[in-house]
C-alpha cells in the first residue's frame, strides 16, 4: 500500500512539474533526454513519432504538397522559377520576412522544420516541457503576420479589412487535445488548444458570397457580395483559383435563349474584395421567363469545380 501510495505521489508530482513548474528542472537533467537530431532538419515522420495527430493532419495539407504538386511543377516551369522556391521549400519562416529556400528534403515542401525550428529550439504557441528538444513559447504563431511571410497579397487584403479574426482562426481552427500521442508525456501533459494542421482551404458557407437576382423590364441582374470573408474571394498570390458564375436564360418555350459565364479570379483582377459587390446586367427580351444560376469554385490545384450555389428564378416572381 505504501509503495502504491508513493507511486501515486510521484505521478502527481511529475504531473505538476511537467505542466506548471518544468522551469525548475536543471538544464543537465533536461539534456539527458535531448535528441540533437530533432534540431537538424528531421524528416516530418520523425516529428510524427511523438506528434502523430499533427503529422497525420499535415500529410493531408497542401503544405505537404508544396514541392511535389503537379500544379506547382507546371506553373514553376519544372521548378525553375527561383522566386517560387522561398515559399515552396522554406527553411525558416519568420513574420514579415521572406524565408530562404532549403537545399535538402525538398519533397516535404512546407514541413515541421519550416515553421518551428529557430535558434536551436522548437518554437510554438504553448509553454510546455518537451524533453526531446528545447521549446520556446512564441505568440507570433497566433497572428496573421506569420502567414503573411508567404501569403503576402492575401495578408495585405486582410490588413485592409481591419477585422480581428486571424488566418489561423479560419484555416487552423483549434480543438482541445494533447500535443503528443507518445507515452509517458501523452499521459501527463494537459490538453492544449491545438490548431488544425491540415491548413483548411475554407468552405463556402451558405450566403458566401451573397447572391441576389432580379428581372427588371429589360434586364436580368445578378449581384454578388462578399460580406463575410476578410480577404478577396477567391484569393492567391500566384495560383489561379476561380469562381465561376453561370447564368442560363430560358425563354417561354423552355428553350435556352442564352448562357453567360463570368469568372472571378485574382490573376484576372476580378476577385471580390471584402465588403464589395459585383453587379452583372444582361439585356433580355420579354420572351425570357426564367434564369438558372450556378456558382462554382475551382481551387488552383483542382480540375473539378465545386458547386456552391444553384437556384432557379422565375420572371413573374422577381418582377
């Protein structure tokens, strides 16, 4: 019984020190558990030995595909455009500075080391004990400026909105979980708010962008408005995502009178800025009695277009 009680007391003491007072541990004690290779550009899967959940999420992200993506290879002329290297194989990302490209492990694109290894330690948003490597808490991981090192145009668009929601709040939504899944720290660490390392591209919620349609005496009028996303829709620094508006006009005999397609895209300078609207007016005869609207989104890396809005308007209902 005494032995069991002593074990429980040791476990409690360990839990308290690891979560609240690890700074009292002598450096030589911490060094006993250090793995120097973790600060020498380890492969992502080595980080995944402890951080399994984060590693598996990153594997599903576009960051993990930054160097091997067919879209990137084509757009960069078989990776020969030097201006692309800084952000597709960065060695160290710092807020407000263009990162340098690295020479090795390029197939992993933007990986753990790109964002977290600095000055001989692993940096992140939390203050915690991680015996295999030194850790440093850094609040810059919670701010949009960090992402703006590479996503420069989108960051500037966001700055102009003066909104407080950060890139991370939408693209790295947080859930409470443990940072490591490897015992014994997985048993002893408190849960933290951990961002989603899939770096979500963002879903178009209903009403984003807002769509309005009306028939006037001589026109069909479509209005698109971005009231919710605090940057251009769509947005990209160099990629070519596109939002397609398709308007099919039907006459009183049920025949297609006309079909019109509009493209909203950053590279065509037609993207929809925050709190702005685009109005499209099409002259139509009295014989047109119906309009079918479809709004589809095509990410820069995809061939398929995602349907985000579809509706049919009758002239008698909108006059």
